[in-house]
């Protein structure tokens, strides 16, 4: 699993106290918008955000939170936040909605720019480097009721893509896996260190 180095910096400019911690992540859950590229979603994930925590040093409230990958995993799972709860129902209940935003992604993913610098020759990835290869795409097909279900496209050892849909297993063209149709339904992207 990836390890992320999270930094909090106090908003009080006279203090500016920084604290760091390492977090183990099962996956990285990414916000998505129409037409976004998965690399841009990852960059935004690690960017500065405002959080309301009290500073241990000066007691002021408010800090900027940012993150970098400290240790790269062998397998990386990216979760696209396609399913979202929306309020407004009776008694404040949440209704789950499925977004069909297009997310583009390629077969290769380089995380070098998102890793903690100066971690040796191979960066956060050690000797293996920071390049990943797409191995599997899990997507949700259909509506968010009993008619919808999950299907998976996976890359085999011979470099061929297969589609797993309940009991049906069929060959798939790589261009189809990387197409916009899949990009509107993709829910989990599984990468392996190249
Ligand atoms: Zn402070």
C-alpha cells in the first residue's frame, strides 16, 4: 500500500509550526470532474487544502494540509469517487447518485512529481522507479439499482486484455479499454509498478 507523508502547517504566520506524519493508504480516493485526467486528479489530491485543526504550538485554529507519496507500493489502486451521497431527501436522508464524468487515463502512469524528493536514486519507489502500468479497470455498468453491475477489464501475462462480465470472459482491444466509454464508467484503476 502507498505511504503518504502528510504535512500540516499552522495558518498563523508568526508561528508557521509544521508537523508531519506518515499515513498508510489502502487506496487513493480521487475527486473527479468532467474531462479530467487521472494525473490531474492525483495532483489535486495531494495539493494544499484548508483544514480546521488547532495548532499544538500557538493554539490558533486552521492549517494548510498537503501530501506527498513517501513510499510507492507494488500495486496501486485508484478509487474514482463516482458514487456520491446527495442530501435534500426527507428528514435529511442521503440519496446515492452515480456520476458519469469522463476520466481519461493511459496505460502508463508516472508518479515521480508526487513523491517525496531526495529519497535516493529511485525516489520514493526505491530501485523500481515511479512508473506504473495499468493492469485492471473495474467499472460500473448501468443504473445504480438492481439493473447495474460491475465488470472488469484485465491485462493478461501475454499482454492481451480480457473482459470479465459475470460468467462471460471475452477478449478486448486495448483501445477499447482506454476509450471514453470506459472512462465514463471506470470506478477502480489498478496499476502495478513497471
Ligand atoms: Zn501555530
